[in-house]
C-alpha cells in the first residue's frame, strides 16, 4: 500500500465535501461498475454501496455479508481505479468498538480512503446503538485511521429518522459523531421538509441519499448539503435496463446499441 498516495487521496476527497456544492457519488458494487463510473468525465471519486455488494454476492444487507467478502470487494474496486474510493462499511462488521477498529485497519490495507459507518444495530428502521456507544464506534474508526497514517474520511450515518426518531435526534447524533472524529454526517431519511433544519443543526458537512422520490441534486445543494450518494439506486438502474433488454428482445424489438458497450 502506498501510504503517501492514499493520504493525498483522502485529503482530496475530504476537500470535495463543500456545503452547497456537494460531491455527487454514483455507488458501485464490482470492478465492472467501478470502471464504468470512473470512466465518465464528471466522476471525482468512487463510492461503494453495501446493499449492492451484498446483492451481487447473494447476501442480504444489514451485516450479513462476511467481512472477508466485504474487504475483498473493496480491494478489487480500489485496484480498478486511480480515483479515491470510499467504502460503505455497514456497521463495521463487529459488535464492539475494538472489533470495528480491527476491521477498519484491514479496510485501510485495501487502499480505501473513506468509509460509511451506521449507528443501527440491525435493520435500518430498528434499534440503534446509544449515542455514546455509536460515538465510541466512530472514535474507533478514527483511532484506526490515526494508527495507519491514512486520514480516512468518515461518513457517520445515523438511521434515527428511518425509525421513530426526530430531526432533533438526528442533530444530537450528528454532533456527537463529529465530536468523535467523523468528517461528515449521513442522515438517512433526509427529505425536502427536514434537510434544511438538519444542515442548520449539524456543525459540519451533511450527507444524504438521492433517489427516485427525493429532492433533486440542485434542491439538496440549495439546502446546504455537502455530499449526495445514490446507494443501491445505480444497481437498480443497471438491472432495470437489463430487464428491459430481455423484454424488448423477446418482443422482437430492435437490438439496443448498448449491447456494444464494454466497461
């Protein structure tokens, strides 16, 4: 691993998080998708999506993916591009903060320069680690980064709005995670009605997920968001196109020019 190069990539990626001018990340799940996204002129960095990687490997999202599979997928994607790669590391694949730290050290060895860390224990809309426990897990990620010498960009995700939590709960958690060493707070469930309040309440970059029914990139930017990713959505786009191809060919429609595309 070339530490100096990864240090530079981490610094460059951190600088892309600008409130009101967000970095837009199209999430990938394997080498082919990473190469396809990286080849586009507007791509500044690569982000993985745990849901998509789980689906591609036959697992359900939410901690069922074996950590060795997650790490192997991260390594292959990192090696497929020269761009900074941030990894959706789910819940750290460990129950304890110490276990999170050990797994993050392994992730850093893959060449990843950033990660997502969730505060839900199981399902996104289920129980969460307490604020102090979740913050300790974020602190463990930062400790691993400091030990390695690679200043990981930590996108600490709170799932409180996906359950029964309030905007105030999300803000409280976001502040705690920033204090624990996070660089950015990812609020799952941010929408047109609550994003501006979330951004005002969290004293650091705010990350959101975009999708078919969310605010547009421009709307999120106007509300001060610093990072937008699309989670499993890009995989959905790819496989929806595949399904359309199957149906179009079965119906005798002309063959798509996309059949000539190679990532």
